[in-house]
């Protein structure tokens, strides 16, 4: 599984080099339309079966590869959400999940940006010997 993750990272990192990039081959209309058709079909099948919408997100997440250090915390978080937060907040908890997830992702991005900025500032200053 690490090989797949390394190849995906290499594709993304090489996308801005300006020379030939495998990203140009990976990012084509056929793949995008295939993903769109697959996603719409998956939503349609889940709707016909009467499955909840969040199950669709779980299926799509499972397609991206499962590593134990990702799955175990995710499973623990799902149990906490189901047996603690859902009892405490009731049906509103299902409405809060996407908002909390988006807020968490935005917060991680902001903290990363601040951390990189502080690192750049600390590396840019040169301490004087006196």
C-alpha cells in the first residue's frame, strides 16, 4: 500500500515542475468522467437500496486504500460519534458531522500555514554575534 501512496504523492509533486509530468497523463477527461459516472451510479444504487448517504462516503473512502493507522482511529471516532455524540445531540448530530469535518480540515490547513510561516520567519533571521 505504501507504493501506491508514494506513486500518488509523486504524481502530485511533479505536477508543478513545468516539464513533462505524469500528472498530465493522469489528469484527463476520460478519468474524470468515469469517476463522475461511478459516483452518480453509486449514489443511485444506494438510493434504490435505501441506504444512508453517509454510507456512500464510507464506500468511496474505502476505495482509496485502507491502512491500519488510518482505519483504527476512524473506527474509534465513528464509535464515539455513534454512541456518545448521537445520544447527547440526537438527530442533530447527523447534520453536524459535515460541518465539524469541514471545520476540522480548515483548522488543520490554517495551523499548517501558520507553522510554515513561523518556520520561514525563524529561518530567515540571522542572529548577530554581538
